[in-house]
């Protein structure tokens, strides 16, 4: 993994020096080697974090196409043998870095390489024959890439801090983006939390030429159903896909591999397959589960468990080469620590209350010598997708008899009411306004709480009613959700902070497209949810996990260290910042903290009322404060130089 940076400018006199500054500002993401090179008006650089054996041969920027193209990349190519085979030079390629393989792919396919290369990547390619600069990211956004542009100049960097080092003006916080974050509303895939700083969206590439910038989506899976003869054939195909993906992410992972193991199906499947693949070589899995502090006595919501470690342990015991690690944080997240997280993530932490156990797991991994951790972050959208939400897929796939069978079974067995099954099946075809009226008339809607931001940054409809409408099919819905999931900055931050390279087998493009090709009856059959997963994981994952009757509640004790007066002190300290007060509705935030129970939160409803609005708003507020502090620090440094 590397941090990359670059500048394309008509007058590149200062570009070499500025690109070096951009790399220095990102050194925590690539501490092993820095290099800068130029080709025409383009100047590129990279800071290397050695994780792969082939990184010993990494010589970026890479020049190719008869010295008319240059690239830098932050990547791990998972089908490098396939790409090399297409090039026909396997012997020479043994000493190629993945960045050199990527240049070979560009020489064969041009920007069409995005249809052939599989893995986690973010890259920049300057082709002076075409006078085009290309910026590209993998379909699930596992590696970050940001840019700024004006007139005929474009600057790019892995992380925002890299861009902040290339120009004298410090960008303002993007108030609209902050408002969307606090309100948990959909945001533009290209926008960042800074004004005029943009992201390359997952599954897209950006082309820049003569001052004109275009963004194109290259990853567009087509709905091609996989038709196999027997259920056993689907199981074999499922194992083939998941095992190939896990194996690719075990590349140079060392003798002990970490996994995040919850009571959920996705992390359990990844952990089990990892253990099975490592067993013949005598390698081990350190599977970590986050759990509440000892003595915590909160109340769990319906079908949730506060401490999932015992359920996770059932899967761990099924494999002799799994060591199960239970991590219990000593305290809740301290918001005073948030300004320090700026150094690593440069985004508001999505769910800050999870940070103590995530940090605890990564710290334990580092102490045990683990450098690679496998996760199952996209499992709910891929290998464990399905269940009752699949009902509209039967209609979409024109499997009307199968839909009627499932409708009858679910109704007769009392798993769903007829009205509910019909709503899930056909709700996506009802106009949104009519759906809202129907939901309100039947008492299914709830007034949506307004976000804790000032009126200027609230949704124009004033919040309305919370009436999510089912999709017409889960296929397109899952694709949109995947494209909106951009986790790269957090992957990069965890590597910098803990030295842990997080890799997600469920984000593999081939796994995703396989799961999207499955017929609906492999995801719901005879009233049984996720039948393919159950057959494939039998004997590998604990039966209680496969059944999924109870699921763990992450950071169940998130509120246990907070008091009303402590929270009020937090709010007072951040509300003194005029930039925070201009975006956050300080009065509403003060009212929320004033309503905090004097003793302890007593019910799941209390938790729901506080957790999302409070954690998101305070995270956003501290992000604004940290950005201001960084700007002041830069001004102070510049003044000292002068």
C-alpha cells in the first residue's frame, strides 16, 4: 500500500518541489520510500508502505508506452498472474511490482484495463500521446484518491492532507457534506468534506484533458442469472469464489492472520474459510471479537445480544488453528481524542463509539505480529445477502410461481403478514409520494428527527416522514449501496495508525458479480432465508450463526462512561468555535445532552434516541475543530519560516 500524489500543470516549474511536499505530508501512509518523477507537464510521486514481496521491486513512477505514459498507483492486484499471462512474458514478470503489472495492463488495454484488473487500487496515469490524465479506483473504494482542479491544473493525492500541502489556500469544510453526514442522508459520491476537494468515486475513473474534467462509471454489472443444474453445484461455485478471494488476500500475510469475528454470518464465513486455507501450511488465525466491558448490565434490543463473544466462540472452536481473542475496551470513546484521529482519517468517524474496540483489536493484532486482517465488511451485500427482502427479486426475474410459493409459506408459517409480504414485493413500484401516504395511513411511518445542524444545512423538505420504500429488486439496490460505500480513507488510516492492512474478501469484484448472478431461490426458498449460505457453511460456521436468530450489538456499552455533565462540557467546548456554531445547531445539541438520563440509559429506546444523532454530531463538530486547528498550525509554520 502506498500514498500517491501528483500535479498536472501547464507551468510545471514548481511541481517537483510541491509533489515532494505532498508526499511528506502523507508519510505516515508510506514510511518506507519516497520517489518523484516527471513526464512532460506531469509530476507524480509515491510514498511506499512495504506489504508485498514484490514491493522490493517497486520503482514508481512507472514509465511505459515507449516513454509516453507514466503512472503511480496504490494497489494490490489479485489477478496479476492472469494479467501477466495475457502479456506473454511470465519469466520477466517474476520481478515486477504490481505497479509495473498495471502499466503492462495499460499498454495492452488502455483505460480499458479497468475491465480486466481485479484487486484494491487507486491510480493516476498520464498519457501525453492522448493528452489525458486518468484517475481510477476499484469498484468498492478500498483505496482512497482525492483531487482538486482549476483551469488547466489538477492536483491529486491519496488523502486530503496531501492536497492541502500543494496550494497556499486551506479549503473550508464542506458544510453541505457535514449536514448530510449528521443527518445520515445520501451524499454525492464525488464530494469530500472539504470545499473544492473531490473524490474519485468507487467503480469510476476521472479523465482530465485541456481543462475539461469528466467522470465515468466503468463498473456496471449486468443482470445475468447463473443457472446451474443442482443445489450442490451452487455450493461448489460459492466455495470456489470465496476461497479464491480469501486466498488472494492472504498474499504475503505471514504465519498469523487476523480476522474480525463477530456473531454475524459474513465475518464467520471469512474466518472459517481463512482457517481452512491456512491449516495445511500450519498457519494460524487470530480471530478477534469486540465485547462490552466486564460488568456491563445494559438491556438488549429485540433479537440482539449485548455480548456476542460466546456465539463467535462457537465458530472459533470448530477450527483447530483459530485462536479466539476477546477485546473489551476500558472506556467509551473520548471525544477529546477525536482531534488526534484527524491525523489518520481526515473524515468524521462514521460510528465513533465503535472506535475503542476497533482500536483495541488492531492494537492486540500489532502486539501479536499480525500485519494483515481479513474483514467481511461487504458481506451483507454479497455472500450473506438474501432473506425476506429477496421477494421482489422473484417478480423481477419473472419467477412468478416461485414468488407465490414463498408468499404462501411465509404467510401460513406466520413469518410475514400478507400485507407486509405484498409491500416488500411490490412497494418499489408504488410512487414514492403515495407510498408515504399509505405508510402514514397504516401507522407504519414515524416522524423523522431533524438533524442537529442549522436550518441552512437541513433537507429542504424539513425532514418529512421516515418511510423507506422497498426496492424493485435487490440487485440494483445492492450495486448502488456498494458504490456509495467508500471505505478507503479508513483502510489507509488504520494502516498508518496500527500497521494493519485490512483486506475484505467480500469486496472482491468477482465475488460480488457472482452473488449478484444468483437466482432468488438460492437466497430464499421454502421460507428459509439464505439457503445457499446455510448449505455452503454447514460444518464450517456454528449453527447458531447460520440460523441468525440473534445478532450482536456493536459497542453495546458505548454510553457507559458518559454523564450528562460530561457531555455538556463537551458541547460547551466545541460550541465556542464559530465555524462549528455556523453548521451545528448548538441549541438543539444542548437540549439533547440536557435530556441525558441522570443515572444511566435504561432502555433500547433511549439508546436509539441518543446514539446516532449524538455520536454523528459530535464527530462532525470535532472534525470541524480539527480542520481549523490544522489550518492554524499551517499558518503558524508558514509564519515561522518567513
